[in-house]
C-alpha cells in the first residue's frame, strides 16, 4: 500500500496551485493523508477527485465549509496499522509523551501545523509524522511532503520529498 502525506497547503494564499510533483504522487498513491489547513474547498475537491482514498482533517485556518466536510481528528486502519490524523499537537517539547497519552491506541499519528517535517517515535512505539508543507516552507530550506509504504503491517520506505521554493 502506497501512502502520500501532506499538510498545510494553504491555497490560494501561499501558492496558486499544488506542485506538479505532489499531484503526480497523489495519482500514484493508494491513500492520501492531508493533516489540515487546506484553506479552500477547491483543494479538497481536487484531491477527492484524484485520490483513490483521501483521509483528511481540518486545521486552524480552515473555515466553516471545510469544517462541515472534515473531522478534527480522523482514524483509519491501513495495512493493519492504526493511523490517526490531526492538525495540531502543541509544542515540539514534550510532543511524543503528550501524543502517546492522547492517542494510546494508534500506531502512526500524522499531523501538521508547524510546516516543519517531523519523524519521531513516542513512548510505546507510536510513530509521529509531519510532512511539512508543499507550498509554504516558512523557516525550512524546502517545501515538502512525505511518501511511505505499508507491507505486512509495517510502515516502510518513508521518504521526505523536497520541492523547489516558489520563485
């Protein structure tokens, strides 16, 4: 099972459209996970039309239309792994312990908000992943998204994809 993880697309304020590399990845993925801050429903419509399966949540910058269509927290079993998706997890300091307490039943938690890629393991073994942002690099050298695969109930081949900064 091929996964694509993204977050914080912030269209059309941070970019006019999603990067072509990200869209090509969406077309190839079995599951696309978006961890919030879409900011426009057109991006949700686009990913719903292209993704085989889309799992998404709303973020702090998402208005009433997106909040009607998306949950604050999403959960799904993918390839025998229990996934959760949420936009915000709070400060980086203490994140692993806090998330382990809040989501004790998950194997993987995908989150966004900071635009900073993150890959760590919480006490108890839950993997925490933030794919960064494909459109707004903030203090990072690149815009980013992640891909991974699941085989035999194991998350593997995790890759952080760097995109060229907007000119």
